[in-house]
C-alpha cells in the first residue's frame, strides 16, 4: 500500500495550516453522527519509538472531507493532544474495507516530549474525527486504545491478569554460614503459569524455577556472611495472559563463628614514659576490634585506642592491653602480658640557665632556669664559686658576698618532671666586682 507523500508533512506544519484555515476544536459544535465504526492500531505491540498506523473500519460519513487525530491519556492535556491536524481525507490511502489508513508521522515518545512529560503509563486513546474542512462541524469519531505495560512498551489488547508474589525463607534467620536455606515463592493466582527467579540483591540464585500450583522453591547454602536482601521475580509463560510480579524484599542474616585469635595480644614499642606503645594482635573473622589499656590490671579511663602514649602516672606501674574482637555472632578477647613502665628520658635543655642582676658584692643574683623539653615542673639550684659549691646556696637567688669579689659565679639548674629522668645544665659564669 502506498502512503501519499502529502501525509508525511511535519505535525507543526499541519497545525499551522489548520490555524490558518480557522479555529480548531475537538468535539464541539456542528452536526455529529455516532461512531461510524472501529479503528485498528498497528502494530499490535510496539515501543514508545515505534511507528504507528491507524486504520478505520469504515470510511468517514458524508459530507466529511477532512480528518484530525488526537490522543488522550496520562500526561497529555485533558481534552487531548492533536497528533494529526486537519487534513483532507483524500490524501490518505484507502483500506480494502473502505477505511482510511493514517500513518502517524511521529512516535508516542515524540508526542510525550511535545506535551512535556517522559513517563508513558496506562491507557491512551486515539480518536480520529471526521469533519468538514472549515468550521467546527464533525461527523463521527473512530477510536482505538493502546496500553503501555511499561514506560516503553505498548499493546493494543487490555492489560493482562495481575499477579502477586510473596517470598519466605526457612529457617528465617539468623543462620550460620553454610546452613541450607529453603526459599519459597508463592504466586497468586495459583493458576498463573511461568517461572520464578530468586535473587540475592541483583545476583541470581541458580536458574529460574517453574511454578507448580502457585509455588516455586529453591534451597541454597551459598549465602555469604552478612545481611542479604532476597527477592523473587515471577515471569509469566504468556505475558498476554498473566502479568509479571516481584516479591517484597526479604532480609536474611547469615552469621559466622566468633572471631578466631590468630596471634595473641602483646605490647610493642619502648615501654617508658613519653613513648607511644601499640597493642599488636590478629583476629580472623572479626567485624571490629575494641581496645582497653590496663594499669596494674585496672582499666585506664579513656585509653581505648590501639596505640597509647605513656604518661607519668604509668611509672613505675605495669601496663597491658586487652583486645576484644566482635562479629555478628560473638566476641573473642585477648589480653597481653603486663610490662613495667620505665622513666622517660632526661629532660633536655634548650636555652641555658643564666644569672641576672648586678654582678657586685652585696647584690642579689637571680637564676634564670632556661628552657626544657618536655617542660619542667620543678627546679633545684646549686651556686658555685670558681666551680666549687657554695655551702647553703640552693635557692633561685643568691646575694654575692665579699668572698665572691673577683671570682666567677655559676648556677647549676636541675629540671624535674614526674615520670622523667632529671635534666641538668649550668649557666655561663659571671665575675663579681
């Protein structure tokens, strides 16, 4: 059948011609006859991008000379969207039964885009209106529906029988890894014919299972440790009879044995104040590991990291670490041997001590302690004359005497901090005049 070239004009151009001819309305005014017959949509099944042809079951009643086609349904305007503008009937081919063959120049996806939406769903009705070339008189409509069974696929027959699918598991869980789990999908109505595909998330569990009197079962021991989201999808043998359906997700938890201790806990690193030590331990099958540090067998408040910096309060005590590994099934604990904590290294002098004041007999001399790392908390002093200790001169200040005149004074500062060895430094000498 040859389609006249005239019908291949763009839709927009057709609309322009109609607007130029006069006002265009759907189903209003003028003479009108009852539906003169049926209309067929071909192909009977297709997609949103398929070419569609409408064929009426009879010619338009006289005195109709023109036709237009509109479509209604979800997303389109309530009064329909024109997809073939006012066009002479003579430009279209004639079917053997005398009907009119109208190939649509665009696809349903195109029409949806023009209407400003993207999701095609449910029933859409095409209406071919027989009309006069001018004015608003119409002489009958031909109608034909299509149903979109997905956002991209349509059919010309009514929707198929709806089905439901439910999924159960035995045992329901939690189960230990390796335990066989029996999955049962129940499909309703029980007369539905097809197969069920069982899935773990998006991963199929075995091959599809035939449905027998409304049920399909699968037993698997391949579920790994963790929480699984299981589903069942019913696929009908004949999509024209039954609709597919999916079960609501079913959570099944698979547990493992409590964590295995591979290497016992021990404290590594230099065990002295100021150093950082580590709790070294290895578990198998642990979801997480928590740490507790002990001082003489008692937990240290706030010490819950894998590593710990030893402080002055740890000397001269014994420290140990306790590691607790857990998973969904249980916990395993390992405690290290206890080790004595030694003093930290001696305080290091940065800026040397110095003697301030008027360096003459009878004047007070003041010791400046200098800087220390880590910072000292207390100091002791020893004053010396020409390198010899001055008896009783053990304070931060010293008043020079006549005996010091002409001699050199120094002060030796000992810096102290709890948990650390002492640090000592001596000032540069000053001559007393």
